[in-house]
């Protein structure tokens, strides 16, 4: 009797931990059971497997499962569900394939897992493999999966083939239709169930949710009024319908009228009050939730984050009583909020402190790094995520692909693209394919960018798809193809361009020096396409006028145009044009305007000092340098990156930190001798330091991009294209030297600076010596 009573107490404690998702307590309880006479009790071990799965720790669940001597069907279903719940589908499938015998419940778990993540071909393969064991749940899962992922024809065909169906089945299919906005199909299915008075509340509630998601508040209200036996969910879904469609006052009134309130209602009101900034009332709602509610806590944290009070966000998170799987999800939200506010170190501390990291939390941290200019850390963290076996989402991979684009890491980008192609889910994600096109464009590989672009069917291409390819051509100086593709987009694709599209087209015209064509496109933006020109479009015109030497017109446009006020970017573009044309007077006026608009901006002073240096006015160069020192303004350190054998190497000017530094500098000396023999003359006017001519030439030769090129030459086979990324504009001397180097070594050298791509080949640059 005592043993049976102890087993019952263990069961009660396991269930209590499962309700509260109390991972720490679960581990303590597991140790107690293991030391007790019930350590081999299969019922208790199965409940422990289920508990760890619900708490988000599938590895702990697996450790318990591995000690079960004769696992039964429930043991197998619990461990597979644990992996599925943590998005470790690969591990779940590996266990599923090793499972002896047949169990319809476990097969349905696996089918549902595939259906949820849009691996519908895998789901259907399992479904067909069930043969005689297929039940109504199996049919419902697959039909709902097709409907949820917008494969409507297949969903309808399967539904018609179902040998039998019930209200629960119809409701799950109905929810799938509603999820993708197929309200008519959802309505048709709902009507087949019977009149509102005859249907149960579950079906009516599903339809109210469908109306809410499709902004049909009137129909939701009408159906709600017809339900004879409303339950708490009915009231809560009406409240959610109001909240989702911006009727926050009606949501509050609905909450006040509710005869019975459930956790959905309190959670919804927490979100409503947080959205309205009534944070004290939102916190009050949490008192009525018996367990930590992820959605409610997330809503409250986001409400405080909108006020900018991230310290209060942190205090709220720290105040959560239970370190549970729910806390893990809220921690993921906290990582995301810190990342959006630029507090990357705080975000990483939260991630590192999480007992269980989910795919969402990994993704939030990777995105935080990517969005805050730390692409290398984003890639490193993704590799850690991979090692831990967490499944990435398309959002994860977009951040990683964007980071590859920033660093110009073509080989890693190719590997990620191969992974995308091999996945039925990722290969259909248009957002992800758009990011891949952009990545290949920023890595200077237009052939692969176009290959991905062409793989997207014409009817599927969005304005982002077209713009990504047009921008890739424009950035790489292939203006003719950019403009030709723009025409194809408008005429054949029937896609309306947006402001970014026009910016890419104007940039292409700028690289071609086609001022008249750019003006035609500029003038067509508003009248023909309803896209009013913005400051960055005017900036392109300034650049074009500067390229044509028409600096007076460019300055007039900046000063007197009534439709826009020139910002710092426009004035720096104008100052750059003045530098290229050697116009000192206008350079001085432009630099003054840059300093007035942004006193901390160093670019205007650096460009002006270059103009002074070119004119031989050393005293003025020294004066600007002294002004920068006294005001505490510092020039950004020049950095360059090159990827070799899947590893990114970073250099600064005169860098001696690389392990192959002796070989690199030896190669630079060799190159310097040979390009001088070929006619290269160092442009020492660009060196602003007060040293002799020989020292100036040496300093120029040790710029970061030249160190990167030297490493590339000694580390790759002859003829290999070198790809270098630089965080500043390439100086005129390095530009001239690279033309000579490309000819001497017989390689194409692609340099991406902050202005554009430079494709050096056979002594010529694609920019035509204007950038």
C-alpha cells in the first residue's frame, strides 16, 4: 500500500510540473524517482518522458527513454512528440523509423509534424504508408495541412475522398482554409455542418476565428449572436476578433460583458491593454492567469519595449517565478526586443542564460547580430545552432544569407543556397529566394543571381524579386541589363515598380552616365506609377550631374528644389562629385553643409582634405586634421575582408596580425615592383600624413584591400577570381594599383566598397574610373 501511495504522489507531482512547465522541479523529481523503488516503473518513466517534452528539454526526455527496458507504444509516442515539440524533426523521424510495430497515434504525430512545417510531401508519404491503420484523424491532419499552406486544390480533393468525417474533422479543415484567407471555402464547409443552432460551439468558434482573421467583424458578431450555448471560448474569440481588427474599445466592452472568463480572454485583454499603452491594467490581467502565459507576457514585454523602458522589461522577465518552457519562450521575445533596440550584448546574455534554447530564440539572436552590423557573429552563431541540432526557419536563413551578403562570403552563401534548394519547404519561400538573389548580387556573381531569379516562375515574382535582380545589375555596373530587366518587369511581368526599384534604375543610369534616360525615368515615377520621388532619387540625379561635370546644376538642385530638402547623403554625393572634378570652391561649400547637418559626420572633412591634398594645400590638410582631433571626431578605420577556403580574413591598414604576414608583405613587395615597371605611379597626394614621399608610397601600398588581395593571390590557384569587401570608398591610388595588379596576375579582382562594385580585369575597371 505504501509503495502504491508513493507512486500516486509521484504521478501527481509530475502532472503539477507539466501544468506549470517547471523544468527545474522536473529534474529534481526525476532524481527522486530514480533513487526510489519506482525507478523502473514504466508508467512513471513514460510520464517523465512526456513531462520533459512539455518542458522543452527533449535531451532529458531521451535520457529517460533510453533507460526504459521495454518501451511500449506510449513510450515511443512521448519521446517522438518531445522532439517534435522542440522542432527537432530530424531526430523525431530517426526514432520513428526505428520504432517496432505500428501505432496510428505515433504515425499521426509524425504526419502532423511534417504538415505543420510545410513538408507536405513527407506527410503524404507517411499517410500512404499507413494503409489499413489510417483513421479519421490521419485524414484530418493531412487535409488541414494542405489547406493551411494554401494548397487548396489538394486539400479539397483529399477531403472529398475521406471515407467519413465528423464535426471535429470539418473544424480542423475549416481552420486551415481560414488561416490563408480562403473565407469562401471555409464558409461552404461550415454551411455543410448545419444551421448555427444545430452546430456545436467548436465549429461556430472556428468560424468566428475565421471571420476575425479575414476582417469580417460583422459576420463574427452575427454568428456569435446565433450560438445557443456559448462557452468561454466563444466570448474570447469575439474579443480577439475586435482586438485583431483595431476595435479595442469594443474588445474592452466584450471583456466586461463576459459571464465567464478563461485564460484566452485574460491573455487577449493583456494584449489589448499593452497595445493601448495601459501597462498597469495589462499587468493586472496577469494576476488572473494561473500559469505563466507566453502570449500575455510577450504582449506586456512588447508594450514596455514600445515605451523604450527596456530596464523594466528586464525586471519583468526576472520577476517570473517559474523557469519553465514558457519562460524560455518569453526569453526568446526578450532577445528579440533587445536586438531591435541595439542592445546586442544584453540579448546575448539572455540567450546564454536560457536552460533550453528554441529555434525562435536562436533566430532572434542571429537576427539581432545581422541587423546591428555584426554579420560575422550572426554566421558564427548559426553554426553553433546547427551543432546543437536546432532546426532553422526561413527567417533564420534569411538573416544568415543577408550576413553572407554583407561579408561577401560567396562560398558560404553557396552552401546555404544548396541547403535551401534541397528543402521542399525553403525552396518554395519567395522571401528566402529574394534574399539569395541579393546575396549573389552583393558577392558579385551575377550569373548565379540570374539563375535563382529565373527559377522563380514569372507569375510568382514579386516586386522585391524583380528589384533584387535589377539592383544586382546596377550595383555591379551592368546598367544595360538593369534597364532592360526593368522594362521586362513592367511590360511582361505586369509588376508595378516601387521606390527601391526606381532607385536601382537611376543608379544603373548613373553608372552608365545616361543623364537624359535617368531624367525620363525620374519624371515618370509619379505620373505613370504613383511613386513620388524621395531624397535618395534626387541624390542619384546629383550624382549623374556631377559625373557629367555639371556641378552648377547639381548644386542648384540641392539648394533650390521645392520638393525635397537635401540630407547629408545628398551633400556627400555632391562633395564626392566636386572632388572628382577638382572643384575646390564647391567642395568647401558642400563640406560646410555636411558639418552643419551632422557635426559628427567625418566623411565631409575627409573628402575635403582629399581635395586640399590634390591641390597641394598641405596647410589646409593639417588644419582639418587638427580640427578633427580637437573635436574628437575620428575617421573610420578602413577594413577589408576576403573569403578563402570557407574562412573570412579581415585586414586593416598595415596589419601585421595575420599568421601569414611575412608571405603577404613579401607578395606586396613583388607586386609593387612589377606594377611600377608596368607604369604605375603612386598618388602620394592622397596621403595626409606629414612624411617623405617614399614613406607615403609605402603607406599606400599597405592599405587593407591590398593586403587582402595579396593573401588571395598566394592562397588560391592562378586564375581564381578574388572577391574583396571594403567598408570605405576605395582610394584613387588603390583603384589605379588594382587595375595594374589585375593585368599582371591575370585575374579578375572584384572589390565592393561603400559606393559600388569594381570589377577589375585586364587592367580595366567596370566603373570607368568614376565612383
